[in-house]
């Protein structure tokens, strides 16, 4: 993982709009973590730097996956 890049979390990354957002942010030079409750439908998982199958309706899941790895502003 490249630590000098700004990190971004894209929720719904497996959907139509989300996969476009992942691609756009990667082209702009961001490190992108994609999260969705389902497998990506429109692009491969590896389009994001990291892709997690995760239910973000659970606060515990949200907290565990963002507290140490992403800068929250």
C-alpha cells in the first residue's frame, strides 16, 4: 500500500455510480477503498486499491474499517 497518497472510502463501490467514482478518484491519484454489501457488478474488485464486502448498516462494521486506516475529517 502506498502511504503517501490521500485515502478515500467509496461506499456502494460495487454499483454503477460507485464504480465510476472509484475509477475517477484513482485517476486523480487517490488511494481508494471500495465497500459494498455485494460483489461489484460493473468492474473487477481490483479496480479499487482495496475492496471490502461489508454491511455498513452496522455501526460496528463502519467503525472497525475506518478508525485506524482512513483519516476522518
